[in-house]
C-alpha cells in the first residue's frame, strides 16, 4: 500500500484480520494487502496480527489491533451511495447481519460497531433543494425511515405522496 493520499485506520480489539476479510467480502473493487504481525519484540504475542492493509470499494484502509482502549461511535460514519433499491437492500442486509444494528434515516452499525449510511444517489440534492417545501417533505420522510426507500423518497420529493 502506498502512502500517498488518504488511508482510513480502523481500530479493533483483536478482530482486525477478520474485519478486513468481512469488508472485502461485501464490497466490489476490494482486496487484502499486507498483513503485519508482531515479532518477539511485542507488545502483542509474536505472530499475532497487528495490522491489515485492505481496500474496500477502492478506498484504502488499515485495520489495526490496537486493543480495548477505543471503540467506534456514530461521530464517524461511512456513506455508501447507491443507484438502486436493490443495492440499498444488499448493503443494508450485509452490514446488519450477524450482530449489526439497523438505525434511523439510513444509518446502521455493522457487527464491529462501525457506522454506515446507506443512501440513494440524489438524496442529498433532494434534501438540499432550493424549493424548501420539497426539501422539507423529503427530509421528514427520510427521518421516519430506517432503511431508506428510494422510490418512496422520490415520490415524496415530486409531491406524489
């Protein structure tokens, strides 16, 4: 992995390699890169994973086994912009299964506690439209949803509720 650009470091408590494989299995254009292991110098057990470089959907990440000191929160989330309801459904299902938690307004937490926003393309434009009435009714509809319904949001935006 090169050091130019940005790489997101995700801090785990022993699940770095498992998490990297999990994300690579969900997203296209993904792969596992270098896996770093502790030596006898520590601080972890020799041979155990310290960090895993991986790419998910073309974005560079490092999964770090940093210990229990820090956990994920909703203060940081990843947005997945989707072209279709099928794509929304796919990511929503994959990221909430096996311990993930659905949330409001298209937000969810995966099994590791990482927050995601699964959003239809065009939603940001709808809720920030110059026509305040259209933007407001779309925002109200979105706020009432868990997993977002692309067609329903488009109907509300168009005034076809």
